[in-house]
């Protein structure tokens, strides 16, 4: 026996002890539960007119074997994206259509995610939530509504200025 064999023999108690601790750790901790979340479509690409509202939908499915509570919300653009319903319960195999209403006043390209989170109803043990992020890309075209408002105010100011000039009596020399 060489020195390497003796080192290996001396390490066996440490290896067995480490395995025992790991085994006890795995089976003494309560299991984490995960809920299945399915969403269709996998992404949303919208083209809309500035200041116009558009409505689209996603289908949220419970693909697990237990009932769950679902929450749907935008990760960004909260003032421009409204979702309904945002919270709901689904039984195993059930699905829910969720409406997404988008209205953006400024032209440009905007992107964020729609988060869909599922949590099991049972509170036994560590109940882990699972989720899906649906990318949403919005391309807004057209003129900015604020430019229209500014142009209208300028036109009104010019109109009233000309109107007031015409109503003033002319000076005689």
C-alpha cells in the first residue's frame, strides 16, 4: 500500500459522515412545491397608433395537478398597460383568458414583460411560486398627441390675438 491508499482509507469516515449529513438534510426539510404555468402566445408584438387603445389577450393555463392562484402584471409601462383579471384561481387543467389593454401617447418602440405567477393553494411546507414572462413589444406610430395639443393652443392664441386687434378702435390722426 502506497501513501495514496492510506490517505483514501483515512478519508472514508469523513466521506460517509458527509453523505449522511446530506441525506438527512434532504429528507428532513419540507419539500418545495411548484405550480405549472402555461401561457399562449409566447410573446406579443403590437403595432398601434399613438394615443389609440388596443386590446389583446393571452391564455393562462394551469398545467399542474393541483388548484392554484395566478397573478398577472406588467413588469414595466404600468401606466400604459392595463390587465384584467390580474388575480384568479384555476383548477387543474383549467384556463383563463386575460385581456391586455395598451395605450401609449408617444411614438416609438417600447418593450417589457407580462409576468404570470402561479402559487399553490396548499400552504403546507414551502410553497414555491413558478412563473412565466411573456415579452411584449409595442411599436407606436403617428404624431405625438402633445404636439397636436400644442399646435391647437398656438392656433387659438393667434386667432384670439387677431380677433382682439380687429376689435380695437383705430386711432385717428
